[in-house]
């Protein structure tokens, strides 16, 4: 069974826990029920040495400090009700216009002022045939952050004995509502050895990406990647062409559909220095590849490490940003009677 320890007390006086899941090879993931946040993830390097490869803090106060809340990086957190942006915080559903908080310039981001990253989830540690599990549940009430419907969300983290972190998302609602769930882990496969991830080599299984305006809202165009710095159909170092992308990578790639409705490959990351690989598969149609462009060295995390620009990268599997305002994007409206199911697997390995 996973172990449970205290992770401190939130600002409003709620005691929160840290659950540590261990697999047959000694890999370990720690997750707190505050925001369903992955706080550390120990995986072996090419010499078999285990070390932490995600950005975060070792106490809940790190996630509630004024500096953290001001910069809003969402380290390792579960994101909802709607991952990424909704233009001007507005959408129309069944003839009714809804207005959400605008917490990112003119737009709504990652669920609003108090998204799923800032709530305390009900947690149940357990085991399954695949490995140790943590089941998190949360009821997002009708009207919360301006969204319609009581939304029951369940997220199951499994640390599998074949060295993967599997995240199963499910949700049901009693009124139609937009839903787009993801996890916002920042990886650095050489954390503690390298200050940034520019040397990591990335492959994205996507031949198009969603073009955005200067507030990062999709224009609607799905642009083919060939000939551009967005072409990761073959491996490229993150840093190789990043200067050609104003601000750095912070875009949604349109994943090539797999055969059937099941999971398809999303990404492969290789870090030569540690030998570590990260392979991402998902049932989602898109992935936000974000290169920590807004990290600026003001946050210091676990082990005294300061997080500067590009200290980590995120691969947020998701439906496309602002889908409620783009009828031709894959739908994100959840209806009563039709549960949402979504799975993403982050698998770890090494190349020697
Ligand atoms: C967004 C970024 C944002 C980051 C942290 C990403 O998903 O696309 O623009 O800065 O999350 O909030």
C-alpha cells in the first residue's frame, strides 16, 4: 500500500496529506490531495540511480506562498474544470452565455481563481493489478467558478510495475458543462544537474498545431508543422529552434489519431545527460507543450533548487484550448448520462 504522511495545513486550516506510491523497481511518486499535485517523482537514470525529475515543493505552504500564487505555474497539479484558456472567459451553451473569471490577461485559464489545483481532494490510497494507486475525488458544485452543473470528478493515479505513471480521469455531470482535465507536471530529466531543459530531445506525434493570437487563444487554424520550429515529428533539442518562437513553446499540438478510439502516442523525450526517456501516450486529441517560459528564478523548490526560465517542460494532454468557442474542434461539452473517460500514461525508461 502507498504510505501516507502529513503535507502540512492549508491557509484555511485544512490538514493535507502526502501519499507515496512505490513500484516493484523502487520508482516512487508522491502526490498530495491539495490540488491532486504530484510533488516528486523518483525514476532511475542510466546507471540505475534514482532521482527526482519534477519541479515542486516539499510542503503545502510552497504551493500557497504569495510568490507562487502570483506567478501561477501550477507545478504538478490537476487542472480543471477547463485546462488552458477560454477566450475572455465567455462561452455559450444551449443558448445561454456564461462568464468565467479572467485570470490570465483577458482570458480564463486553468479553471479560474480557484481551480482544481487549489482544492482539497478526497483521497483513497490502494492497489490494483498494475501497481499502487491513489484515487482522488472532488465534487465541483453547480456554479463553481461560473461553470454550470454539479461535476463529480475522479482521478486515479497508478504507479505501474512496468515503470509508468498512469492517470485515469473520469467525470459525470448533471448539467451540460465544458470539461478539459489534465495534469501540469513540469519535468526535468536532469533535475539538480541541469538548470534548464533546452538539451532535452523531444518528439511529438503531431503533424499540426493550433495557431494562437498574442493572448494565446487559438485562431482556429490547424497549421501543418513542416518547415517550422513546431516540427517535432523527428527528434529535436528543445533549445534548437526555441529562439524562433517568441516567448518559447506554449502551444497545443494536434496529435495524429491512432488506429481505433484507444490511446495514441503523444510524445517521446530523451535526455542524453541522464539517459532517461519519457514516453507519453494518451486518449486526448491534443497536448500542450509548454517550456516553462514564465519561470523567472523567483521560486525556490525542493532541495534548494531555483526554477529559472525553461527549468522544466510540461506535456499537458488535453482537448484544444478554447474549444467551447470553436465548433469545429473536438467537443469538450460533457452531458448528463455520458461520463467522461480519459487516460494518459507517462512511461519512464533509459537509453544507455
Ligand atoms: C499555459 C501557459 C501558462 C502555464 C502555467 C500552460 O498550460 O499554456 O501559458 O503560463 O500553463 O500557468
